[in-house]
C-alpha cells in the first residue's frame, strides 16, 4: 500500500481548488540572490509512485545526478498533491499534469516548471477502458456513469472533458458524468468488479490489464491529441534562487535519463527499473514493469515549450477555472537549468560548466 501524505487525495474540484489557494498563502517569499555553492543543498526530498520508477530515480541510479542525492519521503497517487507539496516546501520537487501546474501558478504559488517528465505517444498513453460486454459505446453513454481515475482536476479529467465536449455533450450533461478517485493499482480490479463503469489505465497498468483480457478502450488521450508532453516537474522559486547549481544538476540529470531511456533497448530500460525497485526494498510488485514502453516525453531532453501549457490555459479558461489572460505560458516555466545537449553529451559525473546564476526569465532559452 502507498504511503500517502495527509494531502494526497482531494475528493472534489472544490477541495482541490481550496488546497491550491492554501498553498499560495502558506509559502513565504524567497530572499536574496543565488546561493553560494558551498551552502546549496545537495539532497532533494521527493514523493514516489508505488511499483514505478520515476525519472529522477532512474537518473540517480545511472549516476546522472552526480553528487545530488534523492530522499524519498513517501508515495503519492496525485500529481496535484505532489506539486502542492513542492509549493509548500514539504518536498523539493513535484510532478503533475500541466493543467494542474497552470492552476497552481494562477493562484500565485511560487513555483516554476523546469522539465517535462511524461507525455503521450503511440506507446505511452492513457485509455478509458470498459468491460468487453459493457453497453457503453459512445460519449453519451457515459451520462450517469462512474469513471475511475487517479485524481480529480488533473490529466484524466481533462481528457474526459475534452472527449465529452468534442462529442457534443452539453455542460449540463457533462456534469452528470461522475469522475471518481481510484488508486491506479486498484483501477483494473475496480473495473472488473463493476465498482466503476470506466477505468483510466495507462502504460504498464494498461498493458497488464489488456494482457489479461476482457476489456476494451472507449477512447485514448493519444486519439484525442496525438503526441505531446503532458506533465512537468516544478520547483519552488525560493529553492531555485538559493540552489541554482543543484537545480541545474537535477534538471540536466533528468534530461539525460529521458534520452538514455529513449536510446536504449526497451528490455534494458525495463531491467534497470526492476533492479531499482528491488533494491529500494519497499515490498513492491515489479510484475507490471515488464509492460513499460516509453516515458512519452515529446521534446528532446524534456525541454518545455509554450504550446504544452497554452493548451491547458485555454481549456481551464473555457471551464471558468481561471480567468482569460490570467496567466501567460512563458511565465510558468524555464529551460535555463536544462543544460542537456545532444551535441555535447558529457561524460558521467562531469560538472556543468555553464553559468550558475538563477533564471533571468521563466521561459529561459
């Protein structure tokens, strides 16, 4: 069972928005310029995902984080909760769906997205699955039905809304579709036991369920939007100001891990993840890892672009979750700490020789 912080699950959009508001108030403003190298922390606290290996964990195992260490403080099943924890200083970085990043930033939380870490492609995608004999065949069939997903107000609910809107459901009808929080590791079982009508399954959990059989996709996010980077790691602005060298080592190391996984044989990447899970000794099942195919990050080295955030800025404004013009995509992220270059693949452990100052603007280069 995952070790969850008290903030892990919000049962409604209203609760989630309340948490976002609290996070903006709870974090104090940063002071001063870039921290002196000797005073910068070299240990990053973070939350993991049970039975999975996140990119920073892979980067650390490959030696790409150099002398920066990771300190696991527990697991989460919620991207919005993870980035809220980063905003309030409970962890040093957190990752979430880009729409959740936009929401949090819109409420003046002092966070900046620094690198994309997951996305959607032909191999890595989320599907909305029903039982093989389910009468659900269309968007309209979802009215009054329960859809299980890992958290509300994030990637899966966004995909559901887009699907329903594109198939002509009115706002009143969309409100009759009921998204529910179901931990990813329990989604397949909940669907098969008919506790939910539709289950959102992604990547290794999806392929494991498909291998068992008896389910079929209603739609996938790849069918909706094609290839795109969907989520980013965020870091508190104060941390970036006080620990620029650490941030650069971390971000560049994760970028290298993205490209390592993209370039290596799939079996090698899977074996590495299995070894990591076994060594950390958290009594986790590694069976699902054999279905891993891709992290789905669209841009080289996980570099962030305006379009990856603008899509969700427009969607959230249309929903009324943020005001039109309230946030600007280029203000929400920086690529300044991402020193990865495919033309200059540095030897493992070599220090980044670029400037160690903080970002001059959030959009970076």
